[in-house]
């Protein structure tokens, strides 16, 4: 899917990477370390310059010190980090205006012998996406003598109407072929491998339908709370923060048809078809929750309403379980149940595919049938891999069945996997949009969730360290939540 990113030496044209929000948390913790590791570990030609843009009034030297510190905090050797930053990083305060930015870009490109290839990365709060795009367009930075690419972080809008407005604004200046909307979950190797797992293995693809699959469950669990992000999370909630993007993207990859070919447009076409086949959610197919005091990893933690910055009368959900149905030929009648939440027992992103039990139980006892449904567990993080649960006969007299699993773990075979941002940055520089979200994907996801985004009722309480409100079990149609 992204073979170019794994070549021994990737041919990249010289470019300028312009990072808006260059002093922010995302840039310091994720972008700069991932970009550095990409250049070192994956043998990308080191032919780029980085221009940081932010509100702080810094000189080039001061910004290089800040960037060096960020790389050192990420485990990179200090001398090497300082040398690299000194050779590749420059800085421009945003207060000088977009005209001054355009002039600085031309100066940097001329000094470095660059040819006009540019990446504008908006590592910014969504409230300033629009102004930044307008600023770039107003001084002609949306076009150049080379290629120009715009990278936009999530969240992309907060509902269908705002997403449409933002898409319209960006499309005033940039073509869809220039736009890279990031969902970092799609950069994970295990998420990408869903395509290989399904379409390279006829054993599974032949049973990947309503005739053999009883239900699909998708879990996106975090053990952490809001970690000081109340200002953002109070306006978002778990449905906007996780379900609209991460969870629905995983669902679309699990449910999509085989693309015509392994290229961005074909893959994204099939994902959109899945989303279009999902009706907007009824409120009776959603359970919302909010964590109260409890213990996670045997540590006492406060409830959501006790977190700093959270309103006492808040109705924001920290947990949501939702039951989707994909109304197409392959999946008609198969429930896709998604749950996402904070302060759950452990960090886990997993797809559980439950297959139908045999139509007749040959292995019954006086109490009940011994047969259990086969379940395929696809663990996307952490401990990435697959588990297939099946029944076997226990040695000895009579037929006593036990459920056992076959295991596969990526780390055992391939060692450490690259970070999601390494993969995504590689694809941006290569111009591969496969792992990025298209405008119609964003809008379809917001359409599906529109009826349940701003419910006025207070969420149900669940203690931190539990798997959420017990009432969410009803969405699984009696099967319960599947965790190996």
C-alpha cells in the first residue's frame, strides 16, 4: 500500500516543510521526532528544510535550541540532534504576517537551492485552520513552481455543517489532490495490514460476509483520563474525539469491498461506499457514559466532573457504545458495535469478528452445548497482532471441548514497528494519499453521527477502571463484549 515508504532509498525531490504551530505540543512530541527518525531509520533522502511558524517571537537559533530539546526528550542523541537542527531548521514568527512568510519562504528556498516543492503542515487548533488557509491563499502560497501539499490535523469540523464549510474554504485555494487530512490511526502498520489480511488471504475473505459473520465489535479503549485537556474535551466528547474519525475509519476498512487496485482513489472510494451504507444513528442505539472516581492500574483517579476545567453541570461523554448496521449486500443484518472510552481498564484498540456457531450442536452435555463461536481478534495496539479462538477436544475419554487460540504478534517477527507519524510523513513527502481522509469521507462520518452529537441528557456513570456502563451490553445483542 505504501511500498515507496519502505524502499531502501526513497527518491524524494527537494522540498520545504513549513510547520504551523512549530512550538506546540504536537510538533515537539510527535512531528519533529518522527520526521527525524523517518530520515534516519527509513533512509529517506535528507533533501528538505524545515521552516517553523508560530506565535512566539524567536530567532532561528532559539528555535533550534527548542527543537533540539524536543529531540533529546524523545531519546535522540543531543549532539546529533543539535547538528541536524542547525543544518535544517529555520523559524518565522506568524505575527510578521503572511506576506513576510512568503518572502521568507523564497529566501530559504533560494539559499538552499530548492525548487518550489512545499508542504504546509497545520499543527494548529481547529479554530485557526480557516484563517491560516486564507492567509496562505491570499499571498499565493497555495501554488508554486513545484508541488504544494496542505496537511490538516483532526478534528476536521465539529459537525456536518462545519465540516462542509471548512471543506469549502480549503477548496477555494487547494485542490483535493493537494489536501492530506491526517487521522494518525491510519498510519499504524496494523491498521494498514487490515487490507493485506483480508485481500491477500482467501481463507478469511471467503467467510467475510453476513453468511458466516455474526457480529463485529470495535474497541478503542484508553486507560488515561483527559490529561489536562478539559478545554478541548468539554467541547468534543468521546464521540467527536474518537468515534467520528478513528473508529469509523477502522470500521470502513473492515467492511469495505476489494478495491479495483491498490491506490489511494480506489481504496477511498470503497471506504466511502461503506459509510454511505450506514444510516444516521437512532438514540436508542447509543449508550453514553462518564467516568467517576475509581482505580486504574491500582491507582486512585478522580471522576470526570472533578477534573480541572470541567463544568459542574457538564453533559460531555467520556464513553460511548454505538451499534451501526451496514445496509449493503455483504453485511445486511450484521451488527457493527463500537465502544470507545477513557479511564477503562487498559489501553486497547481491537477488532473482534465473531462467526456463527454450527447450525447443529453435536457436542452437548446435560447442562448446555459446549460449542463456542470462533472469534478472530485483530489487535491494532498495543501488542499488535492476531488471535483466532477455536474449540478443540480435551485429551481423555468423551468429548470435552476447550477454547484455545492461535497467536501472531508483529514484534516477534518484525521487531519494533515504525510510529504512525513516520508512516504518514513518508506518504506526504511521496504524495501518496491512501492513508489520508478525503472530503466526502469526513462529511459522511459526520452525517452518520449527527443525531447523537449533542444530546442534552447527562451520561450514565461508570467507575474509572471498569469497561463502561453495564447498560452498553444490550447493544451486543446478548453476546457480551469480546476481549481475549
